[in-house]
C-alpha cells in the first residue's frame, strides 16, 4: 500500500507511471505490504495479475498483487526507490526512497525487486549481482539494451 501521495500519469519509460505529488525524503517509506495487497500462488494467477503483480525473489512460487497505485511502478536503472531490506519467504520488504525525490518525479523501482522481471521485460536484461534463478524467469539475470 502506498505510503506517500501519488498520481498515475503517462510515462516516458513505459505506458503509465507513478508520480510523487510532494517531495519525498531519502529513506522515507513509500510502499509496504498492507490492506488491499494480496499474495496468491503463481499457478493460480491470471495474466492481468501477473502483469501488475510482482514475484518476491525469496518466494518465487507466489505472486504479490498490489491493490493500489503501486501496480503502475516502472523498472529503471538508477531507480529512485528500493527495498529497505532483503525480502524473505514470509515477508515483503517495504520500499523506500533511495534518494530525495522531487514532486512530479516518476517513482521507479529496481529490476531485482521482482523475480519475474526478465519475463516482463522480454529480451531486455540487466545483470543483477548475486542473482538467483527463478523458475518463472528465462535466466537468473536481466540484460538491458539501451539502443532501440
């Protein structure tokens, strides 16, 4: 559940994105698992839930579906938001601002926060340090192509 005020608007990264409506201090919690969010077995999830949800790298058989605006978070190199602690198989890590974020700036998240990022991004990959293979992704790492 989002802990800061946001709006959803067109994104230069992909489709729609999540934008801060006020300044966010470095280290401030911007999202944490809460009311309206749910965990369900990957095998029982729909294509829409898989698109908007994420897979906790510590519990790859489960899909976390955000019940609020967090479903519009886009991945980015140099993301301005990150997990505040490593997730566990039974706990979703809160997401915090990795640096100060200006009002009107798009909130972005790291690729490594979602064990299903490789499938979502297709051919795009970014090598993640200490990446663990997920049964849901094509490879344990993501590659990013900066050229069109």
